[in-house]
């Protein structure tokens, strides 16, 4: 019977163990690439990921506002007094305005990221169909 512990399997197992060690050591820090030379491409990728993180934060805040809107809607169904209904309606309108503002900001950020992506495609080695490998990881 063939030996199942071939060299490729052993190297895969070693890589997996290293990845687990990196994660346990706190691999998700802000200084993700300390051993790699920072080139122009690294900086643009880092700014891209920062922008993507900001978009994710905005989307999370929109989800929170939508949960508040849903609870206010349920509360408005049981409100009997006119003052109470007006207060709930005011909160709902305020939340809707906030959601619209945040959605507009997200759209602007995504459009800016898209235009930056189009500009970066003009860089050598970053065209469509090329595969960029970080210096030091070749």
C-alpha cells in the first residue's frame, strides 16, 4: 500500500499548524505586513482595506438603526395617546434620515473605491488578469 504521508501532505500539515499559531498569536493586528517591503501597491491595498472596513462599519450602524426602526414600528402599533404617537413618529423619521445619510455616504465611498480601482489598474503589474505577489513572498 502506498505511503499516505507524502512530502506534499506533510508540508500542507506544517503550513496549517503555522497558520493556527499565527492566529493564536494575534494575527489580526493592524500591522498585518511587518516583514514585507511597503511598495506603492501595498499602500493602495492597505487604503482599500481601510475604506472597506469603514464601509462595513457604516453598514453595521445601518443594521442597528433598522433594528431601532423595527422596534419603534412595533411600539407605534400599541400606542394610544396622540403625544406618544407623535414622539414615535418623530423618532422613526429621525432614524430614516440617518439611514439615508449613511447610505449616501456608503455609496460615495464605494464609488470612490471603484474609481481608485480603475486608476490603479493602470499601474504595471496590476492590470486585469495579472496576479500580484507581494515582495518577499515569491
